[in-house]
């Protein structure tokens, strides 16, 4: 039996696996994943070598936004199982030395939550002030803020004549953090799960909780500048950290929407006053021309390198970041920045190496470790995501974008691209469920699946296993500083990590043609060694002049003499 250690900084050498339960594994034939399904796959995760699981929401929810609309923070959605199943998952994960991180969504609740149900239509309700209500302005919405899922961020409560704020779907009402009772409830929710023994929390869109209280209309944007990294956000996080996170020794990762480096230095500052680490998304907007997500565009390679450089150098010694490409809101990276055809395996490995050799804590999203791809849906009926269907309606029915253009955009940008059922084997429904899945399985499951990957020693799976292992063995990956070696190179992303004892270089060719680069002079010595690559014949001495094959990655280590 493996046990969990007491090391409070365990997450600095850890890799974390994200599970989106609805799409992970169904223990029966419902067509939606469940907690027993997760338990049945813990040995697979153990083989991969991950240290912790981040479980996206499994609470009671009407599932308008697949669980990010919580109706009861203290109970498990029966679609996923029972509290007894959850307790078993926690115990079984811990037995294998795997920690568990819960997803906490406290910027908003479902409108089905009893707080909101009591507040709705009743200005005297004790819960009315748990939410954000405003009178109409000139007979219409209080300001021009836009929902992140399209349309106005305000919804009218006909009975009281006031609007409530929802930065996401209209079924997700924003909580009023100015109210100390709301903050007390949040602390109670988190304490409840910490008492159960969960090891940490991922905090959903946590930098949006503090809104500028005069709620001005935005003349130059969609309103986000009035609530992103808002006026009291640091104060709120410190309050929760002091009374809950520090008390339980929980690891915490905040999801930071449209944030800045300066704020993230503070959120994740090394004195641990707020959070352990942060997710930021700037590197995943390199295919949003002028910030526009809903358009089809190639990615900007130079911008990608600049963003990594900015965050890697900016957080070093000041804070801590999460390293990731994929999650349940992002398309599959191998389809997005790599190649999901001829060079799928090479590209998946190269992209994995690109982020795993940086400073931070890597997150692997289910299926990424076997190189799963976007499914390439061709019909709007195949999509389930509330954001995708809202945007289809707005862009096609209201703005006149053609159906075909919108289908091409969704095939590239929809969140459903990463939510297709996990591909376990070549059986019907990819072994995900015995019944028809809630979202269609990608057509390539007979080729790309976990069984095939585990049988093939050269698979993406074993490459990820090595990346996870290297972080534990090679000190410079955790501690070294960061230098972009070829900022202007058109196809190679190469960076160096350096500590007192070691220098590591990670070279990555992002394109399907050969690319050349020259190593720093000190690498011209016998001590430099290839640690890992994605082409099998890389066993020769390191030469200064490097010729990288399509989507090739090479990781090179130099131990310094002491
Ligand atoms: C986060 C979640 C996303 C959800 C949104 C609203 O961005 O990752 O899935 O829709 O918050 O809760």
C-alpha cells in the first residue's frame, strides 16, 4: 500500500490528472460517467504515475453547465452516485497514494439552489442579498455587461421587477461576496469537504468574485474590466485561506479568467496567504485573433512563446503556476496546435514535453495522455454544450453567420471537443459505457484508446509517464530559472532551465518539416545527455547543431561539476 506523505509542498513535484466525470467512465449503461467508473480506473492512473486527481463538480446540479451550476454543495448528484461512493473513491485513491482535489464553484450557484429559490420573487427573503439584484435602468438592463456564454449578463425577475447578475448562463446566478453571510457559507462548504479528508480545491473563476460596486456600463468592452481581479478579491481570498485552507493544509488552484501576471504573483505568492497556484489562459488565446474566440484561425506561434516567457520568468521566485494545455473548456491540443493525422503521436508527445519541462505543476486532462483528438462533429445536433448552442443561436440566427461557417468554427472552438467520452478500448462506445453515451464518441476510438496505449511501449501514455517521473527525479525542472533560447525562430520553441547543479534544455519543433537550431556553447561536451525524445533513434551524443524532425522534441540535461 502506498501512503500519502505529510510533505506540505508535495504539489511542487507533482502532476495532477483532471477527471470530467460525466465523460470518464460509466460503470453501467446510463451513458454518463459516474464515481464507481472512476474507482475502476484508479489503477490505470496509478500506472500513469499521477499524484492527484482534480475532480470537476459532482455535486447536486441540474447540469445546465455540466455541474458548474451547483444546487446543493453538500450532496452528490445521483447521476454520479452517492456520498458513500464518494467516500469510497477518496479512500481508494488515498490507498494508492493519489490525492483528491475538489472543484469549488462559488462565483455563482445554480438558480435551483434553495438560496436562490428563496430569494427569487421575494425582496424580504433572508437570502435575497446572497445574490446581486439591480433595478432596471431606463426600463431595461442595469448595464451593458455581457454573459460569457453570450447575451446580456442580467436576467429579469418579473415578480420583483429587479434584474439579477449572471456572468455565465442565466441559470447560474452570481453570488454577492460583499455580504459576509455569503463568505461564511463558502467557508462552511469548503470546511465540510476538507473535514472529509480531501486534499485540495480548484476554485472556479475565482478572480471574478469581487465586482466593482457602482456596476458601470462598459464603453469599450463587455464589462469584464469591472469584475476581473476586482477590488476586494485578494482580501476575500486571504480571509478564506486563513480560516480554511491554512487550517487544513489544502492545496489550492485558482482558475483565473483574463487575469494579469501581477495579480497572479499575489494570488500564488510564496508566503501562501491566498492560493497555492493559478491557472491562467493567455497561452490558449493564441488562436483568438484580436481576442475573438468565435472565429476560425491558425495559432500565432511567436505570441505563444512570448506568453510562456512572460509567465515563466514572471512567476519564478514569486508565485506558482499550473502547466496545462487541455481541460474540459479547451479543444484537444493535438488537434489545435499539433497534428492529429500523420504525426499525431509525435505531436502529442512534443506538446506534452513543451509544458512539462517548465516550472509549475502540470495538469493532464483525461485522454490527453493517449493523444485524443477533437471529434470533428459535422452536425449541430451532435453538440451539447450550453456555450456552443448559445453561440450557434446568436451567430447564425441573430448575426447572420452561415451554418457552414459556424460548424467549422465549432469544430475548432467548441468545448465539446474535449468532452467526448474517454476512449478506453475498441468495443462499442469505446468501452466508456454499455449504453449510448450522452455525447458522441470520436470516430477514431478503435485506433486511439487506453488499451492500445498501455500495450504499446512507444505510446503517448508511456511518454507522459516518463515526463511525470522526470519531474520527481530531475531537480532543475522544479527549481530552475527559464530562458527562451530562440524567441524569433519560426518553428522551434526551445527553452533552457537552469539551477546551481543542472541545466536542462527542451527543444520542440512545432511544425511538420525539419527545423534547425544551435545549442548554447556549454552543451558541446560529453556531459550533456539526451534525457528523452519522441523519435526512437535518439541515443547518440549531443551535438551542438540540432536538426529536429517533424514535431520532434528533445530534452537534454547537463549536470554541472561541483
Ligand atoms: C469555468 C469552468 C467552466 C464553467 C465556468 C462557469 O470556466 O471551467 O466549465 O462553464 O467556469 O462555472
